[in-house]
C-alpha cells in the first residue's frame, strides 16, 4: 500500500515550499482563511506552481459559507475556474449547499463541467449538510469527484470521530456514494491518527496544525514533518491485519 496522503493548506508560495519541504504530498491552495478559505488569485496560484512540484488542489469559493451565490455567483465561479485552468490548475476543491442544507447539484454539476477532466474534492460542506448520506448519493455520479474532505461533524474531528470510522468502513466496502476517497481534516490531532489509520483512512488534511505560531505565520516545515513521520509510522488497516 502506498503511503498515506498528507495535504496541507497553502496561502502563498512560501507556505507551499515549506509544506513540500516538510513532506506534504499535496496542497490545498486558498486565500482568506478568515473566511474559511476562498479562491486564490490567479497570480498566487502561478507563484505556487513555480515553487513546488507536488499536486495542487485549488479552492473554488467566493464567500464564507456554502452557498454558491445564485446565478451571478456561479457565473463568477465558472470564470474563476476557467482562469485558473488557463494558468495550469488541474485539480480543484468545491462544494455547495442550498438554503435547506441539501447538495446544490446545479452549482456542483455546472462547475464540474467547467473543470471537466480534472479531479476534485467536495469540501467540508458535507459536514454542514442536512443529510450527509443523501448528499453522497446525490453526487455519486458527478464526473471528477474523487475525494470528500470531512471531519465527520461541523464541530471537528473530536466530535465526528465515530462518524469517520463508520464512513471509513463504508468506503472500504465501496458502498453506493462511498467510492470517493475519505480525506480527514478539521480539528484533526496527532492522537487521532492510529485509530483512523486502523480504520483504513489513508488521506489527511491539516491547516493550523502546520502553523504552530498561528495563521498570521507561514507554514512551518518542522510541524509538517512531525505529521509526515507520525503518518508513516502508523500502521494501516491492511498492515495491522498482517500483523505489521
């Protein structure tokens, strides 16, 4: 089995270089963490792409929350996606709910068509959905969706841990709606790793954990390296089953 994925949030080229130096496998490229992560400027993406050679998943989001912003907002998101693709972006992060907490399938499928041929993550809008199982089934056949970023709960991994274990089992069994990879992030702590790895989770996402001095400071490569080493030293469900 390949090593588990470690994805790190990057807001700048400095962040990106530090994360890669620490052992990150992939970056989530965003702007404005105060708004929980919005689309980056085209120039920021270009700077990051110049500095690193690991995959970049680029956020498509205009405002805090999980509403696309109506047709006007969706038009802007589509234009942003086209600009980022023209700059070389080929992996994305997106996710929208309607006012009732259901998947906004119109917004999701429209953007998926704009980034056709690209892989993308449905982000933590899942954790705010009225029915997360129903959302997964609604989106099961949308092209390009290969990952769900989730904490199992809107309140983070400590609250959603049992949900994550259940969804990891359903993902291993490839139940309908559960064929995409489970990427765990949002209040994730090092002590969560052994149980999640034993359950079969093989992808992890960190933001603040890579910045021990806060969001006003850049990514610390030593902090990323601690996570890399912890993941690499934690047996997977497959390894544990072999007695490894």
